[in-house]
């Protein structure tokens, strides 16, 4: 296993190289202790907090945990554990594995997972035969099996989301199109305080794609349209975005126009070049909904930020040059680090890169494994999860 090269996004030295200042009583001043503990990765910090009650109190404070997460962004990476999947929580700065999660009974070939806050939803995408969906709480090391869905679809995806107004976690399941019934079924379950059963919701009015990334931003799940089925809907455009509101548990009636329809047009109001020749993807990037446009014409990966949802107003903030060896069609941005670098996951070649816009170059990040799938883990291993099981 290769040694990980650290991602330093704040220029601070490691704890071992720090000078420890003591006051007259031999105790660390609170501000010095705070800064030192912020530099310690989550796994050893969970052991250090046992030193004394004051250290435990400090490291259990949500404000400290938030500052620590900002300095130590983490990913959840999916790798093989025999024929089953293993999810690893990895500190991007050090490359160290802070948590290993396996034994949740899902084979790697059928496994899909999404993250939200401090939870992970792992599910089987194939509906026929034995199927299992579970919620994983890395902070507690617990796995909760969700009730059987009963959805009549061969293939489905589960998206874990969080409703900010109610603090509820919910899982949205969307199935593949069923020709015999002309339906694309949809179900939802509330993880805390609900009836603990899947509830049928209305089908989407447009053919949403469940084979592409479906980010959740501020309690809303966003879908691109299925590229093959959209041709049967004359008023729909290839870059239209459909939204499902987790609070109301309804599909929003208005679609969001993507950057092709609103920005990339010529003087005659026509799309400057065919979006079918390129590739679009959605992602959540530092709490913004973004569209990733793999621009084959300019050999770049353009990242558009949605700045006004009501007006479908997008602004292009990054144009990352694509190198010939990249599999550009499978690249997703994960997080913008404190120093401005963007961490990218290339799913096809299973590598992580850090793009530095200041010098317009990328550097590969050495990770413990070559992950099949990667998602940003936004929780903190220092805090007890609010999720207590279904």
C-alpha cells in the first residue's frame, strides 16, 4: 500500500514539529491548546481526548468540530473487501484512514452509496432478488437496515438527504422506467420521527436520469434528464434540471435551465454548439449546485455555479484544462480547499487530483486505495451523530 502524500491547505506544520508553549503552572494556554489540537487528525484526536475532561470537552464542542472539519476535509471512498464493499473515511490532508466500514452485507458489484452530513446510505441498485439498504453512522460504527421497499423496478438508486428546516434525514428512492406501466416509481422514507416505512410519491413529470450524479443541496435533490428519453419531450432541453424537494416530498414544477440554454448561445439565441457532443454532470461544491461541462471543443472541464435559481443564472468560475490521459467524462469535483485548490475524482481511472487555479496545474493525490467511487464526507468523527436508528 502506497504512502499517502499529505494535502496541506493551510501551510501549517505538523503537530510533531510544533513548539509547545507552557504557562507558569505547566498547563497549556487555552488558545495554544486549541490551535494544536486543530492540527491533529480525527483518529488520533479521538484517543487524545481521553487525556482529561477539559480536552474531551473542547474536542466535543460543535464549534471546534466544525473548525477541525474545515482543516481536515474527509472523503468516503468505496473499495473492495473480498467480494463485498468497504467504505473508508480518509483525511485528505494526511491521506490516513480514519475509519473503515465493512460487514454491511452488500456486494461491490451491486453497491451504490451516497453521503449527507455525518451519515452514509449504502444500497443495492438491483431490485430483483435479495436486496439490502442500510444507513451507516461512522461516528458510532453502527449500521441500520432499512425496511424492504417493495418497489416494482429492476434498477433503482437511493439518495440520502437532509432537511435543514426540520433536521430530518430522508432517503429518496427513484426507480428505472417500467415500460409495462409507463412509470418511473418514486419512494421516500424518513429516518427519524417518521412512520419508518417507504411512502410512494408521485412520478417525475420528465425522464430524470438515475445513472448520473444526483447532488443534494439545502434539502433539494437535483437530477439531469435521461439523454435518450428526453428526445420524446419536445419542450425539454438536454441541460434542464429537475428538482425534488425533500421537505415537501414533491417534485418542483419548474425546471432549472442549465448553462447551455442560458449562457452558451449565439447572437440568434441558438445554442452555440450541440450539448450532445459533450458531457454534463451535476455536483455539490462548497454548498453550491454546480454543472460540470466536459467541453470537448475547448478540451476543458468548465464548472458553472448556479447563483440565481429563479432566473437560472449561472456563472463559469473555472475552466480546467483536460490532459489527453484524463478520462474527462468521469471527473467530478469534490471540494474546494482553504487554499483554493479543487479536489477532483476521476472515476474511470480511479485517481484523485488537486487542481490549483493559481498556476493552472493538477497534482495527483496518493490515497490508500484506488477507490471505485468517492464522495465528500461532511460529518465529523468527533461528534456523536443525531441519528439513533430507525
